[in-house]
C-alpha cells in the first residue's frame, strides 16, 4: 500500500508512527515529494486538498463538507472519492467531477475558499448520516479547532432543514473519542434503547476502557490492529477482560470491519445484551 492509500483507509489523517506500521520512511518521503500526501502538523499527515481547492475555484464555489474537514486535518469515517464543493444557488450545474451542493457560503464562513471549522462541522451534521457527522464533530473537538458551545450555538441557528440533526451531533460530540472507529461505535450505542455509554471510563482493577455503561456494567471495546500487534499486548488485554468479568462486567469486543461495515450486527448484539442485563437487574431487585 502507498502512504496515501493507508491514510485514506484510516480516515484521511494519520500519525507518523501509525503510518510506519504499513509503509517505509522512504515511501512517506516520496509521497510528500509527489504531493499525494501533505504534512498537516508535526507528526501528522493527511491527503492533499489542493485538487479540491483548484476545482472549487474553477467552478466558482467553495470546498465544504468532508473535503473541508480533511483540509482542517480531521479524521472522517470515509474519505470521499470526489471533492465536496458548494456553489451558489443560482448557478447552473458545472462540468465537474465532484460531490456538488448548492447553497450560500458567506465571506466570514470561509477562508481561502474553504469553510472554517464551525461551519464545516455544522454542514456535515446537516448533510450526512449521524455516525459520519459525529466522526467529524469528535475530530474537530479533539483537534481543539471548535468548542461544544460554538457547535451548539451554530446548530441552533442553522437553517431548519437538517437543524435537528445538527443539534443532535453538537450535543453528543466528544473530543475524547480517539478516532472514527470509536465515534462510529458510540453512534451505534446511541441508537440502542436503554444503553447509556461514556467514553474512556476508568474501572478500578481493570483500567481504562473505550466505552462503558456503568449502570448495566457493560464494557464495549474497539479492537484496532495497531494496538494488538504483539503477544505482550494480547496478554495484557486477556488479563484486563478477565478482571472485568471477575467484577461482574460484560465485555463486548468489536472489530473495525464490524463497526464500519456491519452496524446491524453490532446494534443487534448491543440490544440483546442490554435486554439481558436489564432483566437481570429486575430479577435482583424483586
């Protein structure tokens, strides 16, 4: 795989150490030289947004939505195959291979032809499914480019179409999510009745877990290959999960493929476990 392919696979942005698991330093240097990837900041690399900006300028529009998110160095669930461009409402459809939208981008909402952070998050929240939008909002908060207060205020003031979706995303966005994998897992959890999870929960005797419902004592772990690549890591995880079971917790482990591509399965598992744990709680109290 090339560095650009690796970065695309894991959400459009990659830390250098993670990138070197799958490619060589020479590969990274070559990709930087040919412009297929760019250095966003120290130790962090992303896909180039030059093509999207050039196309936006050519058709008299602005880089928006997921393309703007990538420009800001945020991770997304899926990197778009085409640049995301918004053109004025009264403009005819131009000859361009892009994800086109019609709307108004006010001067204060953009810089250099790309929407600023807050408008970018709100645009994604109004336009995309909840899990994809939550990935963008979480990443923007994680990067420190926006605050939840800014997102909530902008969501409430956004156009009626899509406003409820924007408010929901702004309400549940959380910068503690490590990556789109965790953001998407949390989005699925939000659809399961009776399940209330928190992020990065510290459990005495077990350690920090990705997601947990402390009332039902359910732990949800997002198993990424980069964190489970040797026997020492495997032994550590086995001990953690055994200690969790010893203390009465149910541990659910989901892979990247399941969370990203088989959400129905993940949702069904969570629903069944919540039903079982709720029934157990009722029996204990009766």
